[in-house]
């Protein structure tokens, strides 16, 4: 008699998770552990951390690439994308934050959408539904960033500075990030838009945790986004 219990699905080997990493030793371990239950290949790019981020990431089972000095999130993403593309089995890349704000279920849903509809790029958006409450200051800044990004790129997004993205190999091969700090988020949209490949947004929930609030990331990132929009 055959069992009615479905066999557990094997972790995905064709998708590489790319995580820029800078001084997140206290939180990145569980993030990697949870991801590796679904994805075989997780690569962390330690961008000159002064804490134990690199050790924690390595012990959690991630591939580890280290920058000797802090080069910025754009450089870390570029390094991670190039590392993933160096492996022939890589079909998709998912960019994912180290601090626990992204949900794995959203990444899985975005991948499913990309495969089902033959999309080269899926952008996560926190503004397609009302589950995420970034606070009014950050929301105003992020909406301003969307307006500027949509003026300067061929894509019309609702959330231009969301770090959760699914990028198919053919699109990832055309990315060459040169901007640091928050300006890379607009740059990657510009470069992906230039590919002319099919794309779509997907509603995601961002988890603003006690950890991220304690670090003051919401206000600080808002200031950084505004500065970068002015000087870029």
C-alpha cells in the first residue's frame, strides 16, 4: 500500500541566496539556518565587519566571501552575484537581507511566480498591500525614492528600495554595480530595466524587528536614501 504522506521536498540547488553582511553577528546565524532548510546555497559577503559576522555566517553553513574593508552594500551585492554566477547550477539569485526583515515564504513565492510566468526579475514590494508599516517618515522617503527611481529608469515600481529580489541568471549576468551606500538600489533597478527582460512586483511583508529598531535603521536609512538621491 502506498503512503498518502508526501515526500519532503529537497532543498533548492538551482537558486543562490546572496546576503550582504556588515556587523550582523547577533542575528545572521538564525537567518542563514532558516534559509538553508529551503536552499542549499547561501553566500554571505562580509563587507569588512568589525564583529564576528564572518565566523557566525561560516558556522551557520553559508559560503563566505570577505571584503578586507567596508566597500558598501552595492559592492557586496556585486561580489555575491559574481560568486553565484561562477557556479553552473545557478539559475536564479535571490538577494536577501541579513537582519531578519525578509521572510523566506515571500522569497519562495517570488521564485514560484518567476518560474510559472517565465519572469527574469521579481521585485518585492511592501506597498502592494498593508501588512508592512514602516512608519510615516520612512514611508515618505521611500515613496520619494520610488518617484525618483521611476523618473530615471524604464520600470514603474511601487517599492524601489526593497532588498528582496529574484533575478534570473540571464538578467544577473548584465548587472555591474558601481554605486555604494543606498544609491545601488536605484542603480540595480536601472540596470535590470535596461535588459528589457520580463519583470513583475510581488507583495511582501517586511518585519521591522526590535533589533532593527534598536539600531535606528529606519531613520538612519531614510536619511541615507535622501542624501543619495540628492548627490547621485
